[in-house]
C-alpha cells in the first residue's frame, strides 16, 4: 500500500493498459509491489509482457470479468487514457458512477514524478527518440535516472526505467489533450510545434498557446531548450534559463558533420565548449538534432563530456522509430511511427541522405480521419519526397468515419512523377511478395505495425532464393 495524493492505494486498474504511456505507469506500480490490472480492447505483445510481469489484463469491458480486489473503491486507483470515454466503455462508466478515484494518465504521471527533477521532452515530433536517448545518456552516467517513455527502448526492451538512487526522471511530455500541463519540469526540450491534434485544439493558435502555457510550468532554476525558429512564444518564470538548438545554429548545434560508410559523426558545440567526435548509434540524419537536444539536457543535468560521447554511440534506438528490420545491399526495410506530415518529411529526407541513388518506397497508413482531413495536402507534399508511395486505408483509432475523407485525398495530391498505388491492409503481404523493393519503409501509428513481422519474413525468403 502506498499513499498517492492523500489516498492509500493497494491496487491500480488501468483502462487502456496496452497504451505505451499507460504500460509505463503500470510497470511503475508493479515495481512498488501493488496489485495492477487493466483492460484493453485488443491483446498485444505489450499486454502479454505486462501479464508476464504480474499484471491482470482482460479484453472485455464487462465489470463481472474484473477481479474483486479492484472493486474496493477505498483502496483502488483507476487510471484511464483520454482516448477512451465513459459513454463508449462500460468499465470506465462503472468506476466513475461508483465513486472510485478516477484519474487521467497524465495526472498520475504528474503526481508520481513531482518529487524528482523532471527532464521532459515535448513537441509534435521527435520526442520519443529524444527522451529515450536522454534516458540512455543519464542511465550510463554517474547521475542515473528514472524514465517514463513513449516507446520501447531497444537498449533496455522496456519503456520504464527505475533508479531509486537518482534524483532525475526523464518524461515524454505529451501535448495530446493538454496532458503535459500536469507536469512540472525541471528542464524541458521542445522539439517542434507544427500543429497537430486539431480535433482537440481546434486551431493552430490554441495549439501554440498550449505550448506557451507548458513553458510557464518549468521550475525556478530550471531550463528550457527550444528548437530554433519555432512559432510559439515561451513564457518562462524567473530563474529559468533559455537555450536554442538546431542542426547548424543555436546555443547547442553540430559542426564538422561527417556522413559516410554507414556512420554519422559530428562535433557538438555548446555555450561553453565543443565536444569532438560524437558518433550516432542510430546513424540517420534526423538523429543529429534529436541527439543535440538529448545531449543538451544530459549536459545541463551534469553528465560529463566523456559519458555523453561513450553513451551516444551505444544508443540502439526505439522500436518503430527508424527501426531497421533488414539492412543489406539487396534490400533495406524499416518501420517508423511517423504519422504527421513533418515527421514523414524528416523520415524521407533522412533516408534520402543515407540511401541517395536507391529507390525508396513508403508504405503509409494514415492515422485518424480528422488528421487526414486537416493535413492531406501536407501529407501528399511530404510523401512526394519518396520515389514511390503505397497508401493503405485510414486507421480510425478512436474516431468514426468522416464522409469523403479517405486515403484517396492524399493519393490525388501526390506530385507528378511519384509512383503510387492504394491497397487494404490485407493486401500488404501479397504486394510485398509479388514486388521487388530496394528501400522500403512502413509508416504510421496504427496497426500497420502488425504487418511488419510478416513483411520482414517475406523479404528474407525472397533474398534467400
């Protein structure tokens, strides 16, 4: 039993436990020895691992299927993801109606991290890789760290790190549903503020204002590390240092960038000195900026130059973020979570930088009807950087279909000269089996990831023939 926000908690029940952020919190409470359970709509590798770690997971929102030890409202905390609503989920409705202590995931994250110095990474894109990289740097430094990450670290095969001796916690600060407003960062990076989640915010101005509000939450004595050129206006309190970074300009930036032979090496310029010969463990162009931001956070927290240099080259990346499944002279295949036009653009440019001269094909599943409706022209522009685009039907997630909004909106706006086709998810294996590919990247935040293992196996079999 622990005391959390004045409540004595023996058990925690997560509605949406299979979500990446929810599962990190579930692992935290498991590490404390509490009884942990939860519901998710579908079984996944992540939910299966949580069961192996001791969680009770069910896939039916019938309260009768929930174990009795989660039905004591005086000792059970209920945590839910804002993607699930009580009108659509019988369990969430039950717990609310019965007077349980029901909190959003972000509220709980704010409570359990406030006792530590939060090193947070916010932004439209890049935050998962940057936060995971920061956690890796600190974990291998004399400082150590705890971490709640938005992806599975390939170094540690988890999205949660525990270090009872460290005063630091690395947090991916999610702007969806204004979740990051529950945090009180000691230091934070903001990677990008390209408008997203307009189903929540309504306007670009409201989205930018949300980031401005976030900067007011930085603790005195802390720091804001801001990507150079962002439209948002920071509003930090007294005693908060502000730095800018980018690939080639700012208080933190790179010089002497060397790309070749499958490696990227550069010198990190800081406000006080230069750290020579930083080698990226995952050598893609976008990780130059991600690395600069992560190193700035780690350095300002107190990590040494040599700790940073050694750790950067051992960073293995994040599952579904430039996640190479095959990489050889015959074929390259990788999976990436990119689901916003600017993320796709960064992915395309990074692949062009590495594999210039080879044909690069993008297999893209749009995520959400509203995002497709709001950004189909921008999606088409970013996808047109690739040589070929295969568009899959929209993944709806929490949404109902919108009349007239399909993948065809993107297809019709691709630039002249880009090879293009459309398919359903079920057609993906046959397309991969019957086509030849040079460099293939699977893009999207939906269930296209479920097809990555079969794509990998098909491509391996074709290479062996």
